[in-house]
C-alpha cells in the first residue's frame, strides 16, 4: 500500500472569529504499511459539524482542542480496504472518529461496523451522533409530555430536524426556528412541525414566538444561543426544561458576548437548564440507535442530507455550516 | 376583642429599583370578631425575606405579586389568643404566611403548630423556609458528594449559612462569598467554612475564587446573581450543578441588566442549572424539617438571628436586607 498517496487536512492556525480557508492546509503523504491490529479505512463520507468549531480554539471545552498542524478528526464513514485487525474484514463499512483524510489507519478504537438496515450515510446523521444528540437531549433532559410545547432552534439542522420529529412522535406541539423560507417550508410541510419561524424574516422574534406558542414554552432545545435564545427564555413556563446542545450563534465571536441576564427567568420559573454532549449518554447509545432505526424504518423519522462532492470541498462545506446553508446533515462525499 | 386596634403594613406603591419607606403605609384598624373556624393570632416575630421584593413588582414570578393597598404577607410566628378553630387552642405557638400586622385572623390555611424542640424563632429560619430552601436546593439539585467543592453566595444569610453547614456535613470543601469581614469571620471561625471571600474587599473576585477553589467548583448555590455569579460560572467543573435560589443583586434593578452570556459555560461543562422555590418541595417538608431539627439538636447545624425590635421597624428591617446588614436570619420582634 505504500504506493498510495494520502491527502489529509490539517489545522494550521486557530480561527479568530469566523474560520477561513487559511486556517487549514491540505497535505499529501505516502501511506505507511498497516501493522498487526490495525486496518486501513478508505473514507467514503465525512461529516462536518458545528461542534468542531469549538475544538479549533485553544481553550477548555467538552472535547479537547485540536492540535495545530495535526489532522482534524471528525465523524467518518469508510470502507475497510486492508485489515490486520481481528474484528474487521476488508469490505466492512465502518463509522468512527477519524481524520479528515482520504485514508485512515486505525486500531479500531471507537470504530463500529454500520448496521445494514439504512444507507451508510445515516451513520453520520439520523442514526449517528446528531440523531443520538437529539434523542437523548430531548428525551432525557426535555422529558416531553403529550400536549406540551417544544421549541427547537437550529431546527433545520441535523440535530434539530430529529428533535422536532421525536417531539411530534411524543405528541407535543413543535415550533421550529430556522433561517430561510426553504428550511421553514421543509419543517412545516415535510416534517410536520406545527409552526415555524424564519428568524431572518421576522422583525420581532419574541412576538413571532408568542404567536407560535400560545401556551408558552415547556421545552426548549437550543442549538444556537444568542438573541434567539434570549427571546425563547422570556416565554418559558413554570418547570420548563432547556436542553442546551449548541450555541452556534456564539461560536465565531472573538470576545464573549454580553446579553440580557437569563438566570432570573430560570429562577422564577423553577426551570431546568442542562448542558450536554452526546457522549454523556455513551452507555445508552445502543438503545438510542435501536429506537431511531426503528422510527426510520417505520417512516416516522425522516431525514435529509446535504452532500457536497469531493474531498477538496471539505473545508468549504464546514464553513457553510456557519452561513446556515445546510438543511439536514451536511456531509462530504469523498469516494464511491 | 373589638376593643383591640390592629396595626398593619400595606404596600401602597410599587418600588422602582430600591424600595423606600414611601412604598409602604401603616394603618390602624379595629379588629373584628372571629367567626367559627377562625382564630386570632398575635404576632410575636415576623420575617423579612429577599424574595418578598419580587412580589412587590407587578410581574409574573414564582409567587403572585402583592396587590396594592393590601397588607403584605410573609412568614409570621405568633400565639393563638382566641380560637373558634377545631385544631388550634389559645396559647398555641404557630407559624404561617400571614400579614405584616400585629394581629391576624386566619382559618388556619398554611398555619402550623411549632414543634417544641427549638426556640419558636427557628420556625422562620433554620427550621423554616430558609432552612428548607437550603436543604432541598443543596441536596436535591446539588447532589453533593464527599470531597467536592461547594461555593455559596450570600453565604452569611439565612439560607447561605445552612447551605454551607450541610455541605460540610456531607464532607465537601465549602467556600462562602459574603460582603463584610464580620460575616466572613463568622462563616470561617464559627461555622467551619473552608474558605471565605469578602467580595467587597477583593479587587479580583475570579482570582480570589481560583485561590479558594483549587479543584474548581462542583456545586454552586446562588443567592445573589450578577458579577459574583459570572465569576463563579467561569470556574465550574465538568457536570457541575448550580442551584439557583436567589438573585438579590438584580432584584432592585429597574431594567434587566446585561452581562456576559453564561450558557456557553453551562454547555461546555455539561452542567446543570436549576431554578427552584422551596414550595417545589412541599411534599418533602416533613422529612427536611426532621433532619434539620436533628442536626440543630445535635449541634451540627448552628444558626444566628438578627432581631430588630418593634413592629414599627419592620420596613426598615426589610430594607436592610438589600444593604447586606444581616448575618443569619433577619427577624422583627413584635411582641413577647
């Protein structure tokens, strides 16, 4: 295999604010031979996710920062093309946290075979990290009850679309907040959201929320933070639950932003606010994947993927996340 | 009894910012006769509490606002001086939510006889609402484990002193934040806090906290909000728990304050933040009172009361809460 030249994407400088192409560098390296216990995985699809922005800062966070001049690691679906690993054979389709690279050599830590009942790309989306994030955040923190009102921000993203649909399955009124009419139509017409708010089109987000949530907000699943979250928190009900999943509105700010203090709203409503990362629920992943898979097979849980073609376009696809370009899961197709 | 003239304190205007004497009015009214099922309670002690400030605003909160030109209702310890109520006899010492008045006529709703094992004033403090607030907020939300670091703001108040001592009983490192050297000495020397921070004396609250919390903050019991809370939240550990009990720093602000956004800190630490009011735990009050009483009897739970003499000084005692004058529970002694 030493005749293969691999391509990898490194983080070469830490973004100040919005990342740019200059923060990344693609290099070509010859692939070494695999050793006993290793396998070679050819990347078919790789995942770009908003949380990866946080790892590009040199600061304590829920996952350690990326190191400079090292390959960026994220969700990858690939095919085993060589194996000296006892549990994986050539031809296996696998998913794991691997490098932004055309090939990865791995000992298989955190790499799993993809179950056969859905397309392999779902292992990075509805049946992968984003789906599980939605599942555990909504059900464990949100504890939705029939008839309650659930608001989800970043509703058209890989996580938000699953949150809204699970909330519908649980009999809730679901209100989605997203940033284009196309996204809002998709949520309303294809996924069955009860109300949608195009936050870029409305002049008064709080008034729009009041109209969409005549009974207030019982559960808020927050992917975005910032002004949108400020508005939602003003409408929470007694004993509301807020699942804090992401703050994409704040990820690219160079300095911590100020905003209205929100703790008084949490206090006077005896509300619960819980930050989480999907790995908090690692022990329950099999249960979550089984249920999500069942809903997908039954047609109760739909998903959309936004696929960019070509490894060369990986960085551009990542940057697009912060321009709000994707509906559903953003993927890069690297090979057939 | 119609020969008795009662004195009552009414809320006559809603405070803008810090309350003043002009917001209150004392009136004299002749007492009517009690009817069947009623009793007459002579006030011995009444309680002034920070949460009452919130009820003086005309806004949705965890308790309904006081109505203008009506008597202010709060915690009262009194003696039954006349009774046509089947469950209460003349001479009974009782505690309940009653008017800021020398006498109250009541049907006994929410009024309880005071158990005999501690002074009657404790029914308004360590064995009453503030003690139960500390007990349930710390134990249910905080879930303290041995060796963890607990920070409590407003540490020298009626709630904070109990929080810190229970945290010590549970084997935690306890750091108290208070506003005078006298308060800090009391917490450190008499109550056994491991470290104290006089937030008015330090120039850099975050640096002081870092020194006092070398292992970070696992539990934060917040009574004050504002800048102090901003600083504590920057030091929370993974899976920290924040019991949101009060925000006294913000109660008297005319406009909602802005501050650094705190949700990112909650998110990246998978932290839990929960607002609560003691009545959320009403069903468990007997359990809490029993345990608190046992700790008091055993000498494990100490308390201090700051007693102002005379019903005329009630409003002044209330205003003093916001000047940080009290150590422990602030009470007004109305009669022997």
